[in-house]
C-alpha cells in the first residue's frame, strides 16, 4: 500500500485558493514549534497513522481505501499533477478519480479514455 500525506507545520499564510481549506499545526496550536519539537510531532502523526491503518486491517479489507477516499482532497475535480520526483517537468492534467487498490493516486487525463495510476508525484496549485 502507498500513502502520501503532506503536513504543514510552520506555515502561516496560504495562497488565496487554499486559505479556507488548508491549515498548519502552528496555526491550530497558536504557537511556533522549534526544530526538535517538529520531530516529536512527526512521531505522534506516525503513531496515529499506524493506529488508524494497521497493516492487519489493510491486508484484510478495503475499508482503509474507502475511509481515505471519503476525505481525498480534490477528488472528482480537475487537477494538475507533477509525475515522479519533486520538481518533475512531466505534468498530467485531468480529473482525480480516487485511489487504486494499493493506494496509488488515480487520474483520468484530459483527452484520454483510461485512468492512469501514479505512486509518486505531487498535486500542483
């Protein structure tokens, strides 16, 4: 299974189109976090993810997929996706349709008839 997340820790300002959708841990907590505190936050996040999506639960059912897809950002909307590693020049535009059986991102590119799957990359705003 693949899982990709982004966690804004110290960000205080967001672009206009994300102002009412995105947040950060610093904004939610109303404080700044020192570098060593960020590692503690990461550890807490990883523990919570492990609890929510234990390997046993993932191996035995597709419940994890349904739970994630219910909250999947931009699902059913037009997206631009940079395929591959950071700063990729390969841009895919299309409709984000959901997740594949192993957690890969699925996009129906414009002017194509088949959904494509991606295990690495990032949405571009």
